[in-house]
C-alpha cells in the first residue's frame, strides 16, 4: 500500500506540475498584443492599456471570494474550471478579426483592391493613374464618423474576452501555491514552489515566442498578398496577426484544464503517506477544511470570511508587505506592458524581435534564478528572516543595475520637420507649420500624412510629398522616388535626390547601446529572480497556516487593483505626452502615435519604473525589522517552553524522587 500510495501521490504531483506548465503558456498573451491592437483600432496608448487591463478587472471581481471559499473546496477542479473559462475568453478576444474589414494603412502605393488610403507625392498631376488623389482628411472633422466605422466597436469583444480570462485566472495562484505548500514539508516547500515558478516561466517564454511569430505575420494573412504590402514589420504602421495567438492559446488552455480534473482534493503531507489511518478527509481536517465535501455549506464558510480578513490585515508585517508589493508590482506591470514598445521606440527594434529577445534571453535566466533561489533556501535551510534579507539584497542590487539604463540610449531618429530642420539642424518641434519648408511649399501636401521615406543622407521625411519628390520607379516595397527637392545632397547632381520607402535605419552606435541595454537587463533580471522564492515565502510564513490561501488571494487582489489596473493607464498617458507625430484616422479623429521623442520617452519611462521600485524598499526594510522581532519572540518563547518541559521531566523522574 505504501509504494502504491507514493506512486499515486507522485503521479498526482507531476500532473499538477504539467497542468501548470501548459497553463502559463498563455497568461502573458494579452501583454504581447497591445501594440498591434493600438495600431489596428488606431487608439492612443493610454486607452489601449486600459483595454488590456480589464484582465485585472475580471480578476478583481472574484479573487477574494475564490481565495477564501476555494480553500474549502476542491482546489484542482476550481483551477480546471478557470482554464476552460480562460479558453472561452481567449477565443472571444480573437473573434473580432473575422468581423472587421481588411486593415487599412496610409501609403503612396495602391494596395490590393484599393484597400489602402493613398497619398500623392508632390505635383501629383504628373504621376500615373495608379496613384489616387485621396488625402487623409484634416483633424478638424468631428469624430462621430469614427464610431460608425466598421470594426470601431470590435474592441468591446477584446474587453469582454480579457475580463473572462481574468476571471478564469483567479484561482490559479492562491489555490495552486497553497495546494503545493500543504503537500510539502516545511523545509521543502520553498524548493517545490521555486520549481513550480521556474517551470511556469517556460510558459511565458513560449508565449513571447508565440507573440513574436504572430507579430511577424501580417494581420490579414491569407486575405492579402504579402507581395502587395509596402510596409515591413519594422514600420510603425505594421499590425501583426494578433488574433492568431489567442486561438492557439484557447486550444492550449483546454488541454491545460484536463489534468486538474483527475487530481485528488488534497495530497497527504510528505512523510504521512505510509500512515494507514491517513485519508483525504483527515488531511482536509488538518488544513482547516471541512471533513466531507458534501457537508460543506457556503453559509458556514462565509461567516469566517470577515474575521479572517480582519486578522490578516491587522498583521503588521503582512500589511506593510502589501504596500511594498503594490509599488513593486506597479513598476513591474509598467515595465512588462511597455518594455517591447520601449525597445521599438528607443532602439528601433520591431515588435516581433523585441518579444523574441524577451522570450529567448530574459525569461530563461529568470527561470534559472528562481530555481537557484529556492535551492538556496532548501540547501541552507534559510529562515523567513534570512529569506527576506536575501530577497531585499538581490532586488536592491538589480535596482542599482537598472539605473544604468539611463545611459544606454539612442538619439532621436532624424525626421525632417520633427527632430531636425530641413537643412539638417537638430531641433525638436511640436509645431505643425515646421513640417513645411520652402522646398515643398509648392506641393499640395497634407501635414497629417505618415508614409516615411529615407534619403541617402540619413534623414527621414514624413512622406514623398513633404520630401518634394515628383517621379518614381519600381513597385511595392522597392519603390524609389526621384527629383526630391528637399533632400540634402553633397552636390546638386541630376537624379541624386532620391528617397526609398521606409524610415532610415538606426546607426551602429545605437546597435552598441542596445547590446549594452540587453546585457544589463539580463544580468539584473537574473539577480532579481534569485530573491523571488524567498520573497514569496514571506507571505506564506508571516501569517497563520489557515489564512494561507486567503493571504495569497488578497495579495494578488491588492496587487492587481492598486498596481495592475492603474499602472498601464498612467504609464501610457505619460509616455503619450512625448508623442511628436500622431496618426490621423480616415474619419479625422486622432489615431495611434507614429513617432515619439526618444529622449523624453526614455526619461519618463525609466523614471517611473525606478521611482516606484525605489519607494517599495522603505516598506520592505520595515517588514524585515518586524519579522526579526516577531520570530525572535517566538524563538525565546519556544526555548522557554522547552526548558520548562525539561525541568518538569527531571522533577517527575524516579531518579530525582528516590535517590540512591
């Protein structure tokens, strides 16, 4: 019976781990598509962030209830139900793609079946008929027509889908971690949880790779010939196949939910498998869980919710830890949501390459760091206080390293009329009149156009018209415009004033800066991850065991409410303030940002991240001080009780009562 029971428990344990691995493949999917959704619906970054954060709203609505009630119910099956709910939400999120018309981007070249907004070069009357004379309407139009556009309200499905996914994700962390902690011995718990967190990072790693693959595919793949496109994944107007990842995720989530339905309600604690009197009901009783599934009454469970919540929040160490975690999580969510966008804007990387590098370079070292952190706690049997100190030291060291990001930068891309004047002098301009110059004043150009072209001098022009071009050769992505009056050349030789489609690439200095940026990021991520498991154990060990699931649930609830929801909104609003060129929708409303002031974007983004992280350390230091006092008192009390028992034993021994 002993060997059979051990094998069954091991099988159940491995099934739980397997389900967790494939489940976490998709948990970061909604963060990987924000740039594409922003471009597709032509909305500001701040609004796009709000849409993606409805995931946290769905989480918020049910987290406290699920954490409290779920601890008394069948935890694996609740997680399985959450998987299926997330699968429905993922499918709903990707569904709008099939109800929307083909994506339209503004370009000089006519696209397939006239599905692009055409912009004419200078003196368009001399240009062949395959150029349309339609210009983007000026922004003084009312925005009411935007609401009537086909697909303009489709983001509601994305909102609802993300909310469903948030609700489905609710039981995973609090019930999953407590399930493992109840199974493991106290000295092994940190190691098992670190293993769980390590393998769950395999999911996000594949999630980032999936996001990278989808971002590299055109949004309307299968409906539009790739050869007819005039933009590349590096272009600000590019929209990847964002919807594909959600359907892949939906299928994976269905598979992820299956193992959880075959797991027992609880596993016997390690070392008790051979006890013939041990059974599931007895194990549940030891965990303050009602002894019989059929006797569970929600009314009885509900009575203990408010007293348990009060006990939890009145624990000083736990409350201060929550405050520090909110600040730290706000910084993390802002960094996670905007990191790929930062790499795009600051270093000229495509969304596909940014997600690929995060998945291949950063997440693997984080996984190794988390595993080693748990191994350290198991190997040296670190106490809660020692674990808290280790977590603080590693986190603060990583914080110091992140300050070096301020020095890894690229200068603004030279764009005539935005970051440089038409004669090449660097100057940042928000004035729309600066987009015009004497060289293009005779051209009927619209300053709302964004179809960038690159000259041999390294200066990018917002459109062939604003570059003063009059003729062209080639087709598609290979189109070259000639006789451009605004292009600077060493000598005014006939035919040398030419530009090609697309923004100018960044220089080699920027490439070196990006290499330094990634090196610092990888190193700081590894060091920070060493303290992840010790830091997580603080929450589990600073409160009584029966409040474990509720403590993890409330922690996640507060993190998502005060950190996860508002952080992307104010991060997005502040970074939007650095926009130099806004896109204009065909109906006249303001669309997505085409180009940011790289220097200001870097300063605002990094300042927000470092300030939030820096403030969190004041609370973490206070937690360490409280934990020292708390566990010192417990140690003294335990020593006194041990000494008292020894004295009682000596007094009651026969040798003491009847000496020779």
